[in-house]
C-alpha cells in the first residue's frame, strides 16, 4: 500500500478547508490530480457573495478572486492566519 505524500500546499489548503467548513462557510473542492483547487464563498462588506479560489502550485498557493486577480503566496503560518481572518473581516 502506497503512502500519500502531502506537500506544504496540500497541508495549507486542508487547514483552510477544515477551518471554513467548521465555521459553516460554503466550500467546494475540485480535485483533478495536480489541478486541485478550493473555493470558499464569502460575504463581502457590501453584502454580495464572492468566491475566493485557492489553487496549489507546487509548495505555493495561488489565490484568485471573481474579478480575475491572482496572487501567489507561500504556504506559511502568517498567510494561513491572513486567510482565516477573512471570516471575521467580511
């Protein structure tokens, strides 16, 4: 039996998924091999729902918004806390 090896990006996205799932936010995993992504639906300050998409890129994470903006971040504790803070700032 082979052991599944999780990259830093995999662990990062799993922590984000668990955090938002526990809070009751709508999340969706689209998992097709290396093209896996996580979508989180958030309510913006204006009251509209927006989607943040997190894509694994090696050991990095690419965050995309509904307007097509993208930012590559490292899978660090600070970035994890930043993404978790979206739940309280929205």
